[in-house]
């Protein structure tokens, strides 16, 4: 939709009014979903406005070039509605700051847990996850697992953070480390939650946008959902339990397959793509004015 709006505006026409209103309603709904997190994290309206303008400018530069040429400030201003002085200020700030930062801690934590879940050498023959010794001269160990993933952070630092988050427990008698149910389910506080919000929800929105804006005939990304209302709390409890069981099983299967394929891909010159697949379940008791839609996919 936005590409259509932008192209229309660029030739001096006006976007379809109904389409524009539908887009505004959709964006307001998305903003309301984010508003609670923004307030909790201290992101006020002026900050949110600035971030939105920066995002519009960066997206215009990345996705709306003409014949591969860099867009002028004037064209970016026409596409986005952002004033040229703000565009120049954003570019100056961007040039002054480092764009490539060290991976955030939650990324390392989740990679350690994901590798632990996927690597068959870290499980018993029946599939039960093994408790890992902290150190080992031969065979798997927690320190060895972390060292395979990163050399920038010490294994002890990773262990302390996982313990703090309740993702692992340490048996001091045997000096072994075990994953907890919290690590498998994926509880997160505000700091970790923001990290995964950006990546998980960001990729979900990107998949939906890709499907909406893709050229005809382009294979769609997987982006589907099932919706039912008029259910009792007990019924939703049962569906939530089922979704967690089935969802975790599917994620574990994909995790193992991805690790195997990543190992095979390491020597390939074109191993430059990534993927993300996720599941979610949301429940609420909506106001009486909510949609009466019975089901959907």
C-alpha cells in the first residue's frame, strides 16, 4: 500500500481517500498495541515522533531509490512528509554514531539456549536434555558451548546472566548446569522483551508487509493466524495449552533442522540469508463493541 501511495504522490496525484483512511486506522491500531510498552519504557510522544520520522527517512533511502541512485533530500521529503532540515539532521547524527554495535546480551542468551536444545550431542538417547558440566577436557561442556557461539563474552558472564534470568540452575555439588522450564517457555522482562519485540514482531510485520506489497505471482511468506471468539475461559485455557504444546514441538523441530543445515552451509559462498519463524498466542476479553467475527485464518 505504501509503495502505491508514494508512487502516486511522487507524480503529483492524490492517493485514494478510502485507502488512505484504512491505512491510518491500521497504523493507529498498531500504535495502540505499542503504546503500553512505550509508556512503560519512557518513550514519550516527542521521542516517538522523532523515531517515526527517522524510520520513514531510512526506509525511503533503502527501498525507494531510482535506478539505484541515492535519493535527494527533496524527494525523500516528498515521499515521507519529513522536512528537509530534519532529513539532514538525521544523516548527520547517523554519520556521527557507530552503526555496527556488539550483539545485545539477549541475542547471545537465546543462541546458547537454542543450540543447547538443537544439538543432539547435548541430549540423552531418549531426547532428554543433558545437564552440562561447566568445564570438560573432553566432550560437551557449558564453557565449550558458549565458546562455539562467541569469543566476545566470557562463559562465566553468560552463565551468571542465565542464572539471574532463571533460565538455568547450577548444581554446586557436581558443578553441572541444567536448563529450566523458564528457558523452554521463554519468559522475558522489559529489557529482554524489547530486544525480542524488535526482532520477532519486527520480522512478523515485515513478512506481512512483504506479502501485501509483493508483485503478483510472488510466493507469499508464511503469515497466517486462527481466530475464534465467544469462548469460555476454560475453552481458551485448553486451546492455549494445545498451542503451546504444538508450537514448542514445531519450534524445536525447526531448531534442530536449522542447526544441521547451518553446519552444512558454513563453507558455501552464498550462505548470506537468515530466517525467523515464530508462534504466538493471544487472549483477551474484548469490549462489547469488538468484532463479531466467528473464525478466520
